[in-house]
C-alpha cells in the first residue's frame, strides 16, 4: 500500500478484510475462489469499484478502478472506517 495515496489493489486471497480493516478503499482483482464475491461486496458497500477478473483485466479497468479509489467522496474513507470498526469488533 502506498501511504500517500491510501488505497489498495488486492490480488492475493485473504487480503480484502485486511485492507478494509486498515481503512483502505479496495479494488479486488479476483483470480481464485471467493475473491469475486468479496469484490462485489466491496462494490455494493461503496468502498471499491466492481471487481474485474484477472484474465479480463485491461489498462482501462485498472485506470477506472484507480479513479474510483481516488474520488473525493471515497478518499475520506467514512464508509471504510465504519467497515474497519465492524471487522475489528
């Protein structure tokens, strides 16, 4: 994670919860198992863009995802901080 940008792009299994617990908006690029499900949960919660399967990932998807993560309404991390507190509980 780049602390100056304060967001995360996840490629590894089991890291979605870690990113959210750290209060980071999260882009999930699923490649196995339940990662697509958790990417969709991030999207529905407003803390990440729609997941894009790694085999379909193109520069345009990554650019769109990064733009989402850097939006002013996402950057304050209000929703992510709430989720972070729920995960910690």
